[in-house]
């Protein structure tokens, strides 16, 4: 027995040792397999810190752990992490490893994974990372198998995060606290799976509106997974969003041509309160204690193929009756809530979508609100029939909705708005065929919260609607000490809402006092308006044609006090234009003309012409951070300056100039400037031993300069320092390097003491080089200044000896300016060509899309006309048959009636087709005008960008 026991103990110890040591034998092979598979298939960067392998954790299988795995894109997605998993563990079938064949993955567990899916404005996605399969396997050879094969039994996610950011839609989804567990056998062609998932906080934004805010969700379902056809069937999936429970059934499949689906869903419970939980503002306010009554019926479906060419049909129907809700402790309820609405599209054609809100009614503290909406044919020719009526005493809101302590709300809202007709009537200016009218009035409105402690007051506002425009005759707003008055008008609102036309408008703004700093962030990271580190690119929207005329008595912006601000701002085609924007500031005046453009996505650019008159140079340096780059010695100067400046530059992601792209020219003028404590002048004074060069008092300054490729070139100008005459030219770069030439004529009398020794040395040096120099009353001295602003170098010599070097430097500067100008022009021409080419492609797309819409209008009309004729033929045959039964005379009368029915139907059908053809022609005519405009605007812009 002892011997048997020893054998058992030794065997167990050997087995334990094997379980510990054996995994390390496969560690290298598995890591090589991971890297091989990634490099072979992914156009992305895969990183991970290490791989741990254990037999003990999931015996008798192999457990592989990967730490800090990250998958990042390349190119424009280089800074985006598509997937990040701090802790990933995979269970691999041990026998598949021992056989050296494909490693069978039996379980996958992810801890704290983060997935970010991103769609750019041009439609590119960051998850398109699979390399194209371009390697062809020779005939007769077998394609090598992949190192891994999915034979999953368990897939588990703990505390995950999913972000979907789609600029094209535009939609943003953030789901946090994700938990998921899927069990089944995915090693076979068909498997029954059990799936359970939940999310602790879901945020959904669509087109600027938040539909879900930190909502909870859960899903539980049995799934029939047909992996051969990639079809997943679920007979009774239970979905819960906040308090709303839904039951869904159907299938979702992924064929080669797209995504196929047939899913129906309905609310499990019929109580109104569960639906209220979807409203963010209500669900976040004491929802558990909210009293609610009323019935709910909610159901819908999605059916069909989703692909690049097709979309599935869908429908949602909601009925709410005799509903109310009341917060505990408040005297009033929101009551008599009733909703009857549906959205349907049974054929999967976007133009067949119908929105029908037959009734939406509620009452707040005795104030009724009614909304009705019917919309159809949103693509070909949008039709809308809508009406909104209601009054709301904002002072009563606190009686039925809990406000935060200290919140103030007062005033009256009165709305009575209606619109009915086809959008084509407005587009063709047939305003008599489109009904629209009403008003929106605000009076005595007061709003104050912790986030707006200064309070917002709208003393008077009125919006009048007509078929052609919305008119704002008066708007008076006060925010703290800030006041604003406005009047204006908007055109094409409906056409803009349906994406059919630009939104046109004009607005007149005036104010006695407006402090921009009052609207800046109070956080430490954004305590100053001038701190642009977190501003990001300010996008100018497309589809806007807007003119804004401003007249502000005083504007405070950062540390600037602007007076008498007047001018015109225009927004069109993603460009903001400033016209004659004038103001008083820095003890002088400032005029601005020019443009700020975001035509090229992610690359804003400015083209400004500034007229600065008699401003204090020291204040200007302290106010404008770009002056430190353009004129670094301005911070050490005093006096008044005027300048005419033209500047073009790209801006970076923080709205700061890309200095290598700065180009322009200008002129600087001043009656008198005092410049002192400049390093280069101090060194000059030390070199010549003449102290007056430490402080320059320059009168009648009038110099010209050019900015090319990140450098400011100062053209030669003359000035005087006392009796010393000077000619100065050169350049300084935005990286603080400089190279200037000064030609000085210094009176002989100013050389004394140590200066005479310097002069004698200069004369000796000049004569040694063969100059035969003799000292006269005026001493010509050439000065070359190099190095940097903070650490300059000074070289001096007599002018006759240094003339060639000085002339060579001046010639070099001239040639550099000309060369950079030619490079800028060449680049501008290249960009202009690209601009026109892109415009031509856009124009072709406009015509192509319009042709599709026009063809669809005619097709639908032909189908309707054929249906009218067919129904008329059936009616005619029925009339004749009925008449035949009653005798010959009745049959003759029936034939005449039948002919009339067919004739009227034919006339109606022909008229329908003619109207469709006319509408089709209008669509194409408008598209041709729009495409021509796109091309012409691009050509004009291209010609303007090329310069003279």
C-alpha cells in the first residue's frame, strides 16, 4: 500500500508540474499565431503588453490571457482606438494545440472593453480595417487554413463601453456599463444560443436632439443561429428600456448583398407610466414616486433588405388614451393626454414614408396644447399638413413640474401655427397653392437657474408665419447686464427642413452692452476666452444664406473693450464674410474685411484685410497673441501705430494660425515710436560703445512688409535716431530667428572714448582689405543682425568694406520673397484646380440624384395612371354588365355611361402624368441651376484664390 501511495503521489506531483510548465512550451507558438493573423488580415495597428497561459484555470483546456490589447486605425484614424481591452481571456482546446492544427477557441471573455465606431463626413468608417483578399491560391493547391477557428461555447463581456459617432447621419450613441453573456455551441452550422445583455447608461443624440439620456436597457432571448446562412432567429426576445418592456420576434440575416430582416415588436405592458420613462426630463425627476394613469398601445415592425440600393419597410403605431401624470407634493397634474400616431413605410421606398400624428393633446394647469401632423412623399415633393395651437403660462410650470431650488420661470407663450401643401408650390413661388400662417408670441419671459444665475429675460418677441417667410418683427432679450434687440426674416424654412433648399434670411442686431466673457466656461481649464486650447474648429454650416447686420455700442471680449461695433456678416456656402466691420479699441480704431472658411472639412482658413488706426502698440501686443509672432519687439515699444494688413492663413484644430501657411503684406505707420531694452539694439550699443542705440525714438515711420512662408520680410525703409541716419531691411521668422541689415550714417562727433577705439579698429580693418578709407564728418557703418530675438548676433563694419555683403543680402531677401510668391501662386492654382474638379463631381451627383427623383415621380404617376385606367375599365365593364341584365335600352345607356367613366379616367390619368412630367422637368431644371451654381461658384472662388 505504501508503494502504491508513493506512486500516486509522484504521479500527481508530475501531473501538477506538467500543468504548470507545459503552457510555457506553447506560449511562443500562440503569440506568433496572434501576430501572424493580425498582420495577414488587418490594415490596422494591433498592440498588447503580454500573453499569459495556464492549464489550471480552465483544465483540461488551455487558458490564454492578453493584457491591454488595443486596435488602432491608420491614416486619418491613427489617433482613434477602435478597440481597447485591458483584460482579454480566451479558452483554447488543448488537443488542437497539441496536434499543431487550427487552434479551436471555445470561450472568449472581455473585461472592461471599449469600442469606438466612427463615421467621417465623407462616409469613411474606422472599422473597415480588413485587408483585401488579393492573394490567389494556385489551381490545385489548398488555401492555408487560419491559425484560429471559432468553436465558441461562451462569450462574455463585463463592464464594456460602446461609442458610435456618425457625422453623416448625424447620430451619437454612448452605451456604458455593458454586460453580455452568450452561451451555445458555435462550432456547428446551426446552434441554439441563450443571450443576455444589459447597459447601465445609454445616451442617444440624433441631429442635435437627445432622445435618451443615461437610460438603462436589458435584453434576454433565445437565438437560433444558422451560421451557414448567417441568419439569427429570435421567437421571443424581451427588451427593456428604462421602464418600458417590449417583446420582439423575427429574424436578422447578413447575406452578401446587405442585411435582411423581419422583426416585429410591441409593448408588453399597456400602462402609460412605462412609456413616460423614455422622456429624459421626466425619467430623471423622482420617477419612482410619480403618479401616472392611462393606457398605452405600442407596436411596430421592420421588414426587408437594407443595402446600398434598398431599405426595409417599417412602421410604428402608438395610442395613448385618458392619461395623466402628477409629481408628489405638486398641486397640478398634466392631464387629458391623448396620442394617436403612426409612421409607416410598407414598400421600403423612402418616398413612401407617411407620418400621421392624428392627435396629440395635453393640458397643463388649464392650458391646452394641440398638435396635428400629416406628411408624405418626403423625397419627390414633400407634402405637409400641420397645426400647432397652445398657450402656456410659464409661471405655472412649477405647479406641475418640480423646479430646482432657486429656479425662476415666468411669462407667457402663445402659439397658433399651421401649414398645408406641397413643397413644390413654395419652390416655384406659387404661394397661393400653399397655406401657411400663424404666430408665436413670447411676453414677459423670465428664466433663471443655477447654470444661468444672471437670468434670461425676453420682454417681447413675436414670430409671424406666411407661406413665403417667417418674420421676426421684434425680439428684446436681456441676459444679466447684457441686452440684445433683433428683427429679421427667414425664407425657405420648409424647403430647408426637407433638405431641398438653402435657408435664407436676414437679421438686424443691436445692443447697448454685450460682454462675451459672461458666456465663457467658468472652469479652470477655460478661465480665459483667449485660451483656445479646447475651442476646437468652429464649423460654418452649409445650406445657409444669411445676412446679419450688427450695431453694438460696447462689446467686452476677453481683455478687449470694443466700442461702436458696426458691420455686416454674411454666411453662405460654409464661408463667413465680414464686410466693413468697424470698431474703436486700444485707444484707436479697427476695421476688418475678409472671410473665414470651412469649405474644406477640418481645415479652416482666413483671408482678412485689417485697417488698424492709431492704436496703442503696447496694448495691441498684450491683446493680440499673434503680434508676438509677427512683430516680437512690439512688446518693448511705446506709441501709436497704424497698419494696413492683408493676411491669409490656415488655422489648426485650436483655431490658431498655422504659421508656415501665413502669407500677406502690409504697411506700418507711426508718428513716433520709442523702442527700448531690445537685445539686438543693446548688443549694437555695446559693440559700437554708443549708448544712444539702446533706446530708439523713431519718427515718421512708414515701412512696408510681406509675410511669406512663415517669415515677415521688412522692405528697406529710412529713419533717424537723432543725427544718425539709418536704412533698415530684413526678416524675422515666426520661430523667432531673424536676419536684418542696418546701414547707419553716424556723426564723427558721437564717437568718443571707447567708441573711438571701435572706430579706429573698423577703419584699420577696412583699409587692411584695400578700402583706403579716411574718416570724414559722417561715418558709414554696416550692421548685420542674426541669431534669434532673445540671443542675437551683431556684425559691424564700415560701409565701403561691407557694401558687397550688404547688397548680396538685400538681393537674397528680394529673390526669396519672389520665390515664395511663385510657390504660393503655384499652390493656389493647384488647389483651384482641385476645387473646380470637386465642384464638377458634386454637380454630377446633384444631376444624378435629381434624375433619380424625377424618374421616380414619373414612375409613380404612371403606376397611378394605370391603376386609374384599370379601375375605370372594371367599372365600365360592370356598368355594361348591369345594363345588359335590364335590356337593350339600359345596355345602350350603360355603354354611354361607361365611355364617360373611361373618358374621365383617361383625362384624369393623362393630367396626372402631365403634372408628373412637369414636376419631373422642374426637378431637373432646378438641379441644373443648382449644379451650374456649384461649378460657377467654385470657378469664381478658384480665380479669387489664385490672386493676381
